[in-house]
């Protein structure tokens, strides 16, 4: 989707450098690093913020008992094999609570504050999305490949693939650039592009 100048290196060393302030010591395994990042960054800067806003908007008071600091401190050093098994997370928690909770609740899929972005992009936001992310104002910035963006839109509109994540991100980016049309676009990252990942 991105033009070569905007691609980031795909090697782990680049990610380690980029997230040096957000990851534990290098000796920590990949799962431990991911869990640490989720707990110290995504939870506090994204998930809990959204839960707080949405619950307050509905006059609800939300409690997160599994975020009790003593429980978190107890759980952190537990071996990763007890946390994740056969692709299932929270293994030790499910084992500990298995005989106390209804089976239907124990194995229910996660439910969040989902919004119907997929339907919006094929409905009321369809024309605006096309106008913005296929418009000359956005494409002239040289950030994305026009043909690939058109491909993403076609797939989404025909139902072949749900591309809401990429299309929504492009729409937000295009709208942001429209709002700051006179602002200078940041210079693409000056890094070696060999082995760069294509998003």
C-alpha cells in the first residue's frame, strides 16, 4: 500500500530501536515484550481510555478487577507456557476459574465497543471515502500506491475481503491532511529500504 519512500524496515532491530522506551530488557522473550507493551502502552493509552469514555457516555461505572496491581505483580513472573497454550491466552486463569464460571461465559469470545465501520464504508461514508483517498489532493502526496488503494476499495465493496482497518486508517489520514493542507508533510523516514515490508 505504501510507496517505497514511506516503508519502514522489516527487521526486528528497527522495531527494537523504535520501541526502546516501551519494551522490557532485551533478555525478555517475544511474548513477555508483547505483554509488557500491551499493559504499559495500549491499555493505558487506548483501551482503558475508550472504555472510560464509552462507559461514562452511557452512565456506567466500569471496574477492571484483573488490573489490580497486586494481581498484575503476581501474574507477571508466571512462566509464559502457563499464560498461553495451544494458541489460547489466559490459560492459567481459565484453569483457575474453570469450575466457578458457566462454561458458556468461560469460552465466550471477546466483546468490545465495536462500531460498524465496515458498513459505514459501504454505506453513508462510501462516496466521501472514495473522494478523499482517491482524490488528487491525497494521492499527490506520494504516500500510497493509487492502484493498491483502488484494489482495497474494490475488495471491500464487493465483500471479497473486509479491509475496514486499512480504509479507515487512510480516510483518517486523508482527512487529517485536508485539515492541515498548508502544513508541510513530514519527510519520509531516511532509512535503508532493503528488505522493507509491504503493508
